[in-house]
């Protein structure tokens, strides 16, 4: 109880005791909001960084960045698998196994930033050595001169000179034996060589017997269809004529190892495209192929 006042007119004093129990929720909830706010700011920074990357990089660079951060999803055949994107290039990834259970990626720098006009050292990424190709071209020129000389001095072959065409291609030297309105290399609709055509192919065999190049033979027909394509068609005729030409070359002295491809393409590659039935579309192409190279040659 409060004590009695000292004076008659003085009111009694009241004493209030306040007890505070700490429960851990003071001080703006203990600062938990700061953690949430920091997470939000980090997420926003990552979001704006993503927007900047999308606007400041090319498709190839974005592919490289994506591959870099997802190494388990690498496509080793795609351009730019993680390397060099910061330098403006596609980069080069070299995959190797460190163990049987894990595959890691080693980034290596490109030797130089410029490439040639063609992949590899030749057309379509071939392994042809330029020196070897130059020697093959000299061989092709010698074969052409020799064949023209033999046709000029042989009466039976001289009349076929206009039907023989020498065409340099990416594969090698192609020798086309072309029909015309007055003469066919094969009896009509068959795989039987005429005597003159057989002698011409035999002469070709002797001329190319000593050169190292392999041979591709491709048969062509005109677009005239057969009455019953189930019994005979241009696909079968073109491939059979290519095989008949191979057999004649073989009987002329060429070993089996010299033949690399025998093909029949029917009327799919006409010489006279605007007239599929033109007799000049019937032909056999004998190609002396460039010699194959190998890495390091």
C-alpha cells in the first residue's frame, strides 16, 4: 500500500512496475526482411544481366555461353561449344575422358582467327594434298593427249571423236561417251556394246592402265520410259550399262582394285535438261579420280 502523504493536501504516490519479457521478435522482426530483400536484388541483377546478354551478343555467342554453363548437354558437332565467346569467336572445345565415369571439357585457343575459302585442303573438306592434285592433273592431261592421238590414227575410233568429251570435275577427269542421233554406244535398250564402242573402251583401258588413279563409272539414260517398268526401267538399264563398261575395262587389263564406284542414275542427270528424250542424254561417264590423301600428308 502507498504511504500516507506528508501533507494534508498532497495526493498519495502510485508506483508502477513494468516487466519486459524478451521473445525474439523485436527490432523490426529481427532483420529477416533484409535477407529477403537481398535475394530480390540479386534476382533483379541477374535478370537485367540476362537482358543485356540477349541484346549484346549474337546467336553463335549465345550458343557458346549456354553450352559453357550446361556442359552435360554439349553438342560437339555444333559451332562454338563454350570457348572464345568473350573474344568474339565461336571457340573450340576439345573433349577428353579423365575417367570411365566422367567426361570433362578442355578449352583451347584457335590457332588463328582466319580460315581458307574452303574447308580442309580441298573441295568439300577432302584431304587432298595440293601437290598430289597437281601431279594428278598432269596425269589427266597426258591421258587426254594420248587418247586423242590414238583416236586420230585409228579409223574406227576417229569417227567417234566427236562423241568423246573430256571434262575436268571436282572428282577428277571425266570421260563422257555420248550417244547422238546417228550413233549409240549400246544397242538400243540393251547393255550390249557396239564393236566401235567396245574398241574405244578397250583403248581407254590400255591408256589408263599405268596411272595410279582409281575409276568411277556412271551410267545415264534418256527420259523415254519403258512399257512395263517392272520388267525393265531406266534405273536398271543405266546401272547395267555402267557394269558392262566396267567389265570391258577389266577385260582390257584393269585390275578389280582400280574400280571405286559403279553407279546408275537413270535419267536424273540429263545433259540436255530441256529435252529429256534427247539421245545425247544417253551416255557413260568414266572418271579418273583424284588420289586420296591422309592427315599429315
